[in-house]
């Protein structure tokens, strides 16, 4: 507020000067104008007129205008100077305020640093006092622990002596008990050895009897197995012969069926065609598929047509071994 009043006083002086200059300019303008009027003359006399030169008036007006413009420029220059001085003063004022503010901030920081340093000093002194107190307590604690250690050492020495005495007595007692235990174990081992020897003897006799019985049993089983094997071989041989004879019989039957449907003439006699058939059982008969032929081409062609003419071939019932061998069979077809 004080600065504002100071600025108002600074601007008031130039303003008053400007007003005075303007009033002075008006007076100068009025001073050049003739405001005197001629006195009236009696009638009949000549009237003396005042002649005003327009060029002079124009010249005076231009001079007044130039004087006014010069005064205005001078006033403007003065005002600009005052404004620059005012701005400089304001700039200096702000710089001073900034310097004072920075100084106050530095002083505040210094004061804060001093307070913090004091706090640290007080805290350090407190810490040192606490450390000294803690050291004293630690010393007392160590002294107490040392006394307890000595007491514990004495108690431990006493306990050790008592333990050694107990261990010695226990060892002596254990030695006596071990000797008695060894004696009883020796007697028990002797009894067990006798019992084991008797048991081994009895087991040996039992094994010998079992081995004898097993040998007799094995001999009997081997005899029975040999007999059964011989019978099985005979049965298998007979079965194989039967299956082979059945396969031959059905093969001859299939050959006859093909030859019965074979269309030939006397020129086919003595010629042969091997027909390789694959039979697919379907109930009591089987359908034939020719896998291949070899021999006389004419006869083989007639044989193909004959197989197609036959259509299905009979197969045995309840004879899977025979049927299995008949699935893939080769026949020798000879025209009659």
C-alpha cells in the first residue's frame, strides 16, 4: 500500500505539469486573436474597417499547430521518460523485494539448519547418554552372566562327577548283567544247536522220503505221458490221414464237376489245365474264384467257363480242418 501511494505521488507531478502546459498553450492562442471592436462613429462619417489577412491567419494557425505538436511531442517524451523511469524504479523495487525475499529465505534456511543442528546435537547427546546407560547395564548383565556361568560351571562339575559315579556303577552292573546274559545265551544256543541238528536230521529224512516218492511219481507220470503221447501221435497221424483223404476226395469231386461242365471235342484229349481255386464257404457250399490257370490255353479257357457253370462247390460239415485246406486248392482238369 505504501508503494502504491508513492507511485501515485510520482504520477501526480507530471500530470499537473501537463495541465499547466495545456493552459499556457490556450492562453498563447487566445493572445494572438484581436478581440477589440471599433467604437461607433456618428452617421455621415466614414467607417474604418479592420481587414484580416487570411494568409496571416493561416500562417498563425500553422505556427500554433506546430507549437502545439512540438509541445505535445515534448510532453510525450517527458511522459515516456517518466514511464521509463517508473518502470526502472518498479524493476529495481521488484529486484530489491526479490533480494530481500531471498535473504529472508536464506535466513530462514539458516535458522532451520541451526535448529536441525541443535536437534541433532541434542539427539546425539541423548544417544550418547543412552549408550552409556546401555553400556552400564550391559556391564551389569555381563557380571551377572559371569556369576551365573561360574555357578553353572560348578553345578556342571558336580553333575559330571555324579554322572561319572553313576556311569561307573551302571557299567559294573551292566558287566554283571552282560555276563549273565552271555551265559544264558550260550546255554540257549547250545540247546538251539541241538534242536537244529535234530530238525535238520528229520528234514533230511523227510526230503529223502519225498524225493523217493517224487521219483516214483515222476516215473509213473512219465510212463502215462509217454503212453498218452504215443496215442496222441497215433490219433494225429490218423487224423492227418483222414483230412488228407477228405481233401483228396473233395478235390476229385470238384475236378469231376468241372470236367462234367467242360465243353470239349476229341482234339482236347491228352491236354491238361491246372486251375488254382479260392473257395469262400457259405453254409453247406462254397463259391469259387479262379486265382490262376496254367497249361493249354484252349483247355484253360474251357475250364474257366466250366467253373463259372458249376457256380458253387460242396464242402464238408463239421470238418473245419478239411474246409481250411479246401479254401486254396489246385486241380488238374483233363478233358475226357
